[in-house]
């Protein structure tokens, strides 16, 4: 076996080195016969070693051509492993069409973790409308602790915000485990957090107009210390429709639960629709 290449700082590579956390991540995937697991950035194959011992088919998506060669050699005997040379942010997930029981796992580059989460959410949102598109049922993803805590935060928390709402409207999410910075090489400046996401095919609460929902949430949280009546009065196309709704607009955006955000958006969408009819 060749010596693995050194971590590449430009790609944000910090490799997990403590086996107990790799076992916890794989266990959280609850892999069954017939599953296919997409691994984002297999790196040196530390997590992959455990994944190929499961009944699942494993697809590794790796951008680093140095690691491509290393992984191809390391897992050449694993008949359930295939490798794709691509940046996951540019990887066309529709290429997975026709594959059932899709799951996603990975130790994400910290500078890309939010972007990867949003990519998965956007993809599944499209797949919910188009049954020919591949559907991810579950994700177990490592990222910086701060982002993990934002994903699971509830209303009223100081870290509750856009990411919390956009994730929780699409998935049941929990913070599975905290991984200390010392478990990685090179050692990052912050701890990691493993998040488990069960994507919801039929969400309990969902906006009727997602574009309006996204616009409302992003705009109001850009001025999160202001009351909703202040921010909504500045939002073209929404003002003054909101004024006719029975709601306490002296509240601030971080005080609204995901279900309240969906209900408020749907009320505003109805008012806008009536004004155009």
C-alpha cells in the first residue's frame, strides 16, 4: 500500500484519525441490504474502510486526484465500492437516478459544510416534486460544531437562524455526537459535530410558496434584532399584505418556530394571491 498523500490545506482537508467516531458515524447510517451510500470526500478512506464492510454499495466522490489514485488502489478488492472524481458541489446528483435507498455520509470540508447542506436540501426539494429524481433518505455528516449546533437549534436560541429553519422544514435533524478537534490530523481550531438528518418526503409543516418563504426568512434574519413589522415594511411585494394578518408583528424572527414561519408565509402568500386576482 502506498503512503497516503499529505493533507491539502487549499481543500480544507482534516482527516479523522480516531476509530470510535468512525464507528459511530457508520452506526448512525443504519445500513441495510439494498442501501447505496454516497460518501462526500472519502479522503484517505478511514471511514470508507468501515463502509465497504457493510451490505451497502458505496460511491465515493473525491475531488483530489492524488487521493483518487490512493483510494482506487486501497479498495481495488472491494466489489461494492466505486469512485467518482468530482467536486461534490459540482457533482450532478441526478446521475444517481434509479438508485433506491440512497444515503449520504462524509467528513465535510469545514469551509463548504453549509454549501453542501444547502445542495442536498435543494436536490431533495426538487426530488419531492419529481419522482424520477433520486431521493436521499438519510444523511450523517460531520462539520464544524458551530454549524451543527445551528442546524438543530430551536426558536429562542441565539444560534437559531436561516440554516436552522431551512434544514428543519425539510428534515428531522439531531446532533449525534461532538468530535474533539484532537481526533483530526491536522488538528483544526474547532471541534466537529456529527449531524443525522432524516429527510422528510412529506413534511409536517411546509410553505406553499417556497421562494417566498426563503425570501421572507433570509430578509428578516438579515436584520434579526428588528421586529418583523419593521423588516416586512421594507420588503417589496410583501408590504403591505402582511398588515391584514392576525399576528404579533412586534416579535423578532428568531422567536418564530418553523411551523409558525410556514403558517406566516402561507398567510402572506394567500394575501398576495388575492391582490393579484
